[in-house]
C-alpha cells in the first residue's frame, strides 16, 4: 500500500494582465506557496512522493527567479520526492526549462524530471512511468505508447501523463489525444494501477475505473473552472485505490452578471461586492447589463472604484455597451439650466438617444455635463 | 428715466433758466458758449449725486461768482413708477426738497430726500447705461460697454425670456476648461494624449517584439529536433555509402591490372615497329642509290648530244662577223674622203664670200671717208658763217625799218632835189657825188645835209626837229641795220641771205653726212672698218696662195655654196652608213661571244656529269658488296611479320580492357568518394548548427522571455484601457464643448439681433444700404461691413467711429426705452463728421427720437439742422 500525492498544472510563472503589480506579486507568491503547502501536506499524510502531471512551469521561457524559487520550495521538504512531468506548456524540447542551466544547477536531490517512459522506481514495489511531452505538438498518444509493453508482474505502477482524453474532449484531429480505452485495458491487465493526468485545471475523474484522475491545478487560474484548487491524496494497493480530494487553493475567481436598471440593482451589486470574503485574494469579473440614470451611474462607479481597491482585481464590463447611462429628466432638472445650456443639453440628449458610435460619445458628453454642472451649482 | 423739466437758478453764470422736455423725441437746445448748455447736463449730475452740504470742488465751482447766493437746480423726472420733483440749493441756504408725485404723493427734505432719490434711482435706473448715454464733445470715441445691465436685460427679454445667467456662464467656463485638458486652442490633440498614444504603440511594439522572439525561440527548438533527426538520416546514408564503395574499389583494382597489361603489350609493339622502320630505311637507301646511278648516266648522254649540236651555229656566226668587218673598213675610208671634199667646198665658198665682203666694206669705207670730208667742210662753213636764218630775218627787219624810216624821213623830211642841168660834181655831205646833167637827185635831209658844189656853193639844209627826229630815227635804223649786218659779217641783206643759205646748206650737209657715216660705219669706227678691210684682204690673199688648183674653185659664190651643200650631204650619208655597219659589227661580235661561252659551259658540265656517274656507280658496287639487295628484302619481310603479330596482341588486350568499361567504374568510384565527403561535411555542419542553436537556446532560456511577454502584455492592456478612456473623455469633452459653443453663439446672435438690427437700421441711413455690423460679446461693435469691405472697428476713420458710437447709443436707447432706460444727452457731439454725414445723422437721430428721449446741446445750430421732428429751445442770456 502506497500513499502519494497527485497534483498538476502548477503553471509557475503565470501572469494575469488584469492584476495590478501588487496583486500580481501576491498571486505569484501564492502559487509558489502552494508548492510548500503541497510538500508539507505530503509529509503530514505520509506520502512517499508527489507526482506533478505536466505544466509545472507556465512556459519553457519563464524567468530564472520563478525556477529558483520553485526549486527552493521543493527543496524545503527534502524527504518528499517530486516527480515532474514535462507537459504542453513546458515540453522537453531543445529549449526546455528542465534542461536549462538554472534548473540543472539548482535542482535539489528530491526533484526528479521524468524525461522518458522508462519506469522509475519511486519506492518499494512501485514504479512511476511518465509520458513526457517531447515538443509542443506530439503526433501520437504518448500515454498509450508509454503503457505499451508494460508487464503485469506484480509491481505497482503509476502512469503520469498530460493532455486531453478522448472521452472528455473528443477531437478527431488531435493525434495526441489520450485514448481512454487503452488505459482501461492496461488497468484491466494489471500492468498499471493508477493514471495521474494533468491538463484540466478542475479535479476530474475519467472513466469509471476510479483510477484515472485529473488532479486539477492547486490554485485557480480562470473564471470558468469548476473545481480548482485541489490536490489528490491517493492510497494505492494492488487491488484497491482510495482517492481523497484536498483543497489547497487560497485565491478565488468569481464572475457574476447583473442586470442593472435602477438604484435598487445598483445596491444589489454593492452588496454582492461587500459580501465577498478575503477580498484581497479574490478576482471578480462583473458583467453589467442595462441602463442607469446619470446619478445612479455615478454612484455605481464610485462603488466599483471602492471595491477594486479592496479586491485582488475587479474586471469591469468588457464592453461599454453593456451598461448604458441614459440621463433622465431628474438628472438635469435640479441643475436648472437655461438658455443655450438648455438647448445644448437637448441636443446631446437627442444625439444620445440613438445607437452607434456618435450616440455613445453623446452619452459620455452628457455624463460629463452632469458632473460639471453639479460642481457648478454646489 | 425721463427728464421733464430742468430749472437752474444762480448756477454758475446762469441766473435763471428753465427748459421743458417732451417725454419722447429730440430736443435741441441751442445757445452760444457759456450760456449754460453744459451746465444743464452738469446740473443733473450734481443734483443727483451731491448732497446739498457737499464741499467738493465741483459743487463749489457752480456757485455764482458775482452773487452771494447758492446755486439751485430743480429737476422733474420720471423713473420706473416714480415721478418727482427734486430741488437742491448749495452754498447758501442749503436745501434739498423732494416732492414725489407718483405713484404716491409724498415729500421729503434734506438728507432723507437725497437718500430717497438715491434709493429710487438704484431701484429703477441703470447707472452704467445712463453714463453711456451722455455723449460729450470729443470724448466718446470709445464704445459704450452695454453688456450686462439694462440693455442686456432688454435684449434678454427681446430674445424671448430665454436668458442665461451666471450659472450657465460658470458652466460654460468649466466646459471650456474640461476641453482644454484634452485639446489645444486650435483643436489639436494635446501632447499628453499623443504621448499616451505613443506609449500604447510602444507597448504594442514591445509585445510584438517579444512574441517574435519567443516564436523564433520555438522555431529554434523545433529546428534542433529536426536537425537531430537529419543527423540520424545522414549517418545511415554514410554507412550505406561506405558499403557500396567497397565493391567499386575491387572493380577498380581489376581494371588497373588490365591497364598495366595493355601498357606492356604496347611497349612490345613499339619495339617491333621501330625495328621494321629501321630495315625499311635501309631498303629505301639502296633503292635510291640504284636510281641515282641510272640518272647520272642518262645525264651524261644528254650533255654529249648538246655539245655536238652546238658547232654549226658557231661557224655561221664567224663568217658573218668577218663580212661585216670588211664592209665597215671600206666605208670608213670613203667617209674620210667625203670629209675632205666637204671641207674644201666650204672653204671655197667662204673665200668667195669674203671677196664680196671686202668689196662691200671698201665701198663703205670710201663713202664714209668722203662723207667725213664733206662734213668737215660743212663744219668749216658753219663755223665761219655767222649768219643764220634768224640773223637774216633781223637784217631783213632792220632793212625794212630802214626803208620805213627812209620813207618817213622822205615824206617828212626835207628833201633836196637837185637837178643837174649840166654835169656837176657835187658833194653831198662831203661825199663827192657827180651828177650828170639832166639827172635829178633826191636827197633827204636828215639833220643836216650839206650839198655843195665844191668851190661854189654849199647848201646846208637843216632838217626841222621833226624831220630831225625822223632823221634820227632813220639814222638809228641805218645804224641798227649796219650793226646787224656786221654781226653777220655781211654788208647787206643779199649777202646775208646768201650767207644764210650757205650756212643752211652746210647744216644740211652736216646732217646728211652724219647719216651717211652712220649708215656706212654701222657699229664700227672708221678705223675698225678699215682694219677689217685690211684683214679680210690679207686673208683672201693668203687663201689664194694656199689653194691647190685642182679641183678648181667655183666661179661664183652661189656655185660654191651648191658644191658645199652637196659635199655636206654626201658626207652625212657616208657617216650614217658607217654607223649602221658599226652596229652590225657589234651584234655579230656579241653573238660570237655567246656561242663561245655556251660551248665552254657545256663542256664543263659534261665533264662533271661524267665524274658524278662514275662516283655513283662506285658507291653502288661497294654497297652491294657489303649487303646484297636480296638480304635487305628478307630482313624487311621478317620485321613486318613481327610487327603484325605484336599489333594483333595489343589490340586484343585493349578490347578486353574496354569491355570492362573502365571510365564508368572510375567515375562511379570518384562519385562515391565525393558523396562520402559531402556526407561528412553535412554531418559536420549539422553538428555545428545543433551546437550553436543549443547555446542560443540556453542563453535565451535564462532571459525568461515568457514572463517578460506576460508583463509586456499586462502593461499594454493597462495602457490601452487608459488610452481608450482618455480618448473617450476627450471626445466627449469636445462634443460637449462644440454643442454648447454652437448653441451659445446662436443664442448670442439671437440675443444681440435686435440691438444689431437697431444699429444697422439707423446706420443705413448714414452709411448706405450695404451697412452691416458685427457685435462682440460685450455688445460693442467689433466690425463694420460696408460695400462688401469689412473692417475692425479700431480701423475705422474717426468720423465713422463717432457716428457708429452715437448710433449704437441711439439704438440701445430705443431698445431700453420700453423698459425705462434713460434719456440720451449729446453735448455738442459729432464734431468729426462731415456735412453730408451730419445731414444723415440728423435723420438717424430723428428716427431714434421717435422711440426715446434725446436731448441735444449745441452751440452750432447748423449741426443739427437736419434733425426733423425736433423741438428747438433757444437759450439766451
């Protein structure tokens, strides 16, 4: 019976453009932190080793600091061996990060790169067979190749692979698709006993054997992930397997849509933002659709500005057109404009009522007028 | 406000003055200077502004100088709803009285009254306007500032109540300021925006560059993989190549073996060839020698024949030679003889000729001598003759003179006629002259003539003076005659004539003889001629002596010539013959010589040919002794046989070699080696490339390009968003500004329209129908357009400025009149305008007067004469 930890898709060195420098720094740090967390967890759970199923690094051309820091993090738990598999982001090609001087010079003893499909003895009676990506576009099912010809001789074998599986993402044009059938056959033949996959960032079970899993990324990376932030603790014995999910992620990506047509809706948005816990490590994307009066718009803007200072990042509506500021009579009446000002106001209103680029500009002008007029009177 | 009535008492120099004004229309107050016109205007100000206890200078100034009383001003005016009478007295017995008539009757005095009036005015009067409507002489070339104030309000109202206030103006300023954040005054993009746009562009560029670098890096990584695959392929090929090369090498060696065989056989063949050639050479030599023997023998035979054939010809030539020689000799002799004959004939001829010549010459000489003699005779004559024709003529003339004189004397002179009755001996002038009896002698008395009979009588007759004169003359003439005759050595004319004739003859003879001498002597002197004659004579004599008698000398010179001629011809003939014969002779001799030479050479040749033939024969005999002809033939046959055999062997070996296709094998082998070399090269290059790429990748790997790219993208996203936002704000600010500006300008135009139209309507009366004006924001006139020409107000003439200034006030007054306004007061304005303009201004003032109250103060009545509908008030002191 062996216990090990299955993780993948660390994508160290990942940046998100919507993060301001300060938030980006924290984001990056969190992802390195995750390594230590994993190491510590592995030790606490008595795992013999950790397999990282591909995409350890965001790219083969990440900066040195990322490589050094991650190796240092892995080094901090020297009793746990990390088996790293080159994936599609960090394939084992001529420019591979795993063969760079920085990596080679600083690799601690407990970090092993699976450079080919030769079985590696990880602990007593258990072998690891990796299917590393040799380049960015392999033309064959690497996992199937790695599995071919493995004997069923009683040795427990863990296959580490990376990529899409045909059952989850069928695509006749992808030659590198991992074929589920071959894996299940190998499992049935007792040649392999667990398949640790990477590439999907959400923890996902594949097939019905219970032995083929995507561990998912330890920290979320995007809004559309169903179940990120986990690692899998696997207890493997010749005839049974127990897979336990553990959450290690600290950040969250939240996306919400709101229909906004009045001050009540604005309040809803405000409440939603206020209610977020751990704002500093939350990335929020808001999709706002509707129209507001200028006054409400102003207020909403203020609320969003306030929220973006607190949150890790606040991504606003991607396209301005989703939320429209339509000035109503109230907006301007209080200002009591007359004469040419009133005439000008009417012109802008008329222009802003239509659709198209000019109307957008007109509405912006109205917003500006509103602000300027308010400061005049006050 | 309207002024109804002003009254001045003891105001400056005015003791009393009261003027009533109609509420509307033009009132012209005329009066001389110092009559108090300006005082009227001043008084209003003083009344309204200064309290009765004011000690200001301007108050003190109005106190009458000649009376100790206070100045008084009373005014009745309406303003707003109020109408009141207001009176003040300063200086002495100060007083302020206010009597409000409308809306409610009330009174006030003193300070209260003053304050009340001030309050009323504050409430109802636009002070600025009131000030602006006071047009003083020479002061108002600036424009009135009507902006704001009651004109503004009136215009506002006229514009339909759509007025704007400070709020709108403030807002407008903010809008302008907002626009200025993004745009320059001229509508260009402000620098920061451009900078921002540049930064966005730069960020894009940086992202692109990094992406390119990463792509290139990927390409390099892929290239390494590819190169490694290639290396494998190359290696395989190299091994295959080496295997195939081995077989070729074996083939090649075999061929080399054959080649050496061929070479050896070639050598043998060459030797056989050499030997055969050698024997062939000997055989040829023998044949040649044999032939030469034959040839030389034949030559000898030929030459002998030639020699024999030459003899007869020679004989013939010799004979000819001899004949010719003889003839030649003969002719020579004859020739000599002919020559002698010829010489003799010539000499004869010459001799005869000489004889003739001598005769001729002698003749000539004789003639010449004779002529010489005659000549000397003539010369002698000439020498002695003293009379020439001229002298003769003179003598003749003198004779004539004498005759004349005689005649004259005879006629004039006394004559004595002596008649002798018997013979008598007379003496005439002492000259005995016998007279025979019966003869008469006429005597002329010249001077005095004495006729005497000697011993008897002497008669002296003296000629008279005249007769004397005549006698003198006669004597003179006679003297002359005598002298002349003496000159010539003659006695009278006849002698003279004779002498002259002799002389002439002599001269003629001289000439004749000279000619004769010349003819005869020709170019010789007489002596020479004589000498010649002598010599010739001598020669003749000699010849006669020497000449032999036979053949006889020809008789005549002609005959001699003939003989000479014939002798010449004969000689010539013989000489020619001689020449011909000489030529023949020479020819014959040449022929002979040639033949002899020929003979000699032929002989020599024959000798040589014989020697040669003998020599050749000897050689042949010797050679045959050493090796007979047959032996040579045999040797030759053997050598030929050997050669054929060797050649056949060689040919066989060569064809076998060719069958192996050696070139192809060689070529293949060379190619195989080349391919190997190339493969080695390619492998090497591949290695080098891979090494280079790996180095490059490892270096680039350290740079963390992916991270850089992410950061660049992030920055770009931020910048882009910011840029878009800024641009959106800029566009909005511009739209807002433009919209409001447009509306504002419209409003302004609408707003000022009544005012502008008012000005234009009055102005057209003055300037013409093409007048147009533009108003600035402060309602001053900014530009005037007239007849299509637009000028800024500042650029107009002084007169035009003055006129427009007045017109704008009039227009303003007309507009504000409905709402109160104020009276327009001109204090002798329009000083700058010309009479024509004045006339028109009058019309304008008149027109304006229909809607407001206009008061004109002037000391020049004519100035405002053209203001129709005006009430005129004359101020008199």
